């Protein structure tokens, strides 16, 4: 009798281990934890059709003009002037020019629209 009990318990343990290994991780029961609770809160990821920020500009509106485009805009405003420096700060290009009469002029150009400010 004792041999048959040992045999049955060994078979049962082996069968239980095989079933436990075959179960996917999501189907395994929580050990002593309430259902749905984890140590750290993990946000639910869903597809959203709203932009990340409520008042975010569309991507095409955020594209900036290049340095060479800013130079040509400044040259069109002051023909014959020599470009000394060009810098981008935020959404504004500052193009520093030396005019033919040796006067220095700063031209501020909007980097998104290309307009002179």
C-alpha cells in the first residue's frame, strides 16, 4: 500500500509541475496578492488620437527655415551688405550685417515663417 501511495503522489507532483510550466505567465495565479495590484503602478497604454500636448503645433508648422534661407532673406532686405554672423535662438534667427557705409544692422527673422520681425 505504501508503495502505491508514493507512486501516485510522485505521478501527481510530476503532472502538476508539467501543467504549471505549460501555463502562460498571465494565467498563473497571484501569490497572496489582490487581483490587479502590483508593487508599482503601470499605466495602461492605449492609442490616442489627441496630440501629446493639448496645444501642440502640427509638425509642418514647427519646421524651421535653414541658415542659408535666413541669409538670403536678410540679403533681400539689405542688398550689398556683408553677413558677419548668424545665430538661431528659439524660433528667431539673428543675422548681423555690415552695410556698405560700415553700419552694423541686426535682422531678426522668424525661423518658422521666414518673416522679418
